[in-house]
C-alpha cells in the first residue's frame, strides 16, 4: 500500500502568532482524532518552522518548507538552505511549485539542483509539476509533464527517488476554483507513474506517492482521492481553514 498524504501549503499567509496558533489547533485536533489513512504535512513559511516543530509533538503531523536555496551555504543574502530547514525538525520541502516557476523564473535545471541539495540534506521533496492552461488546450500537457520529470527529476538515482513525492498541479487549477476532473487527474497520474516505471522500474513506480493539487476542497477531495493513482493532495487555500483541511485529511 502506498503512503497517502495530505499536505497543506500555507503559501505567504499568517504571521508568526497566527501560524503557531493555527498549528496548535491542528495538533490538538489530530491528536484526538488522527487522520487514519493519511500522513498530514504542514508547509508554513520559513519563520514558522522552528516554532511549529515544537508544537507538533505527538507525531501525527509532519512539517515541510515551501522552498529552499539552490546552494548549500555561504554568501547568499536572504536565502534559506535545505540544511537549515532540516535543522528545524522539518522533514519535507516543496520544490518546483508553479508560483516559483512563474514569479521567480525557476526552471527545471534549477529545480533539479535544489532537489539534489534537499535530498542530500535529508529532506523529502514534494516535487511539483503541471501544465498551464494554454499547454493543455494545445494538447501538450503530457509533453510538458514528461519534460519536467526528465529535466527536473530523472537524474536522481533509484535510491534518491525514494525521497520524492510528486505533486501534479495543473497550473490552471491552482487558486482558480477550477479543478481537474477526477478522470483528468487519474489520466495524468497514471501517465506520471508510467514514466517513472519506464525509468526506474515497477517497484519504484508502485511505491511513489503522487498527489493532486489545484483547488482541492472537502467537496471534491473524496472523489479525486478515490482514483487508483491519486495518493492524496497538496492543498493551498483550503489548508488555511481548519474545518476544510481536516475534512480533506479524512477524505480517503
Ligand atoms: P490551491 O493551491 O489549493 O489554492 O489551488 C494548491 C497549491 O498551489 O499547492
């Protein structure tokens, strides 16, 4: 059985006090009522990591960052390294998110470099891929995803792939209220798993969790998660509301 995962990407929301309070209320909730089937991961802004790490003591929630630097250490003003993230107690980092690709011009090569650094620092990577609207309309979505895998991920060894969770996030569905249909998600997740199988073999492909992201909410999570190649979700907007996020974590 593959690991099921529900990860909340808080993006640039909540100040320190708000973030700690919210994490505390989720910790209390999942302590009393653990998400039975899913590993819950919180991915807050960097400044929250160390504090939240102290709060989530019961082991029901894991912690991740939303980005890391493309170098290990040194004179890179304003950057936060994978190793620093690891030192807070976090176990995951989101890389390749479409907002980083679009607003900060991160390309596959840079994302590959960050991915290797993160893995070498002992972090698991939630590796995001997905096409924009015009690419889907032009029928190029499989081609785009294939390229993102090949250039961003497929230089990893089989052992390193064990540290990867893929998140398929069609960019046209992120924060737009538009969601891929469960069939569209399944079709792409199956395609991704086939690419991994071709490159790394069946055992590797079978073990790899592939999450869906893009306007996932309580009303659509159960149907999307019921698809055989969908192993959970990367949740943005709905991760900021306790009722919504906990409902999604229980949607399996
Ligand atoms: P959304 O964001 O759920 O708000 O669409 C998902 C993401 O960007 O990870």
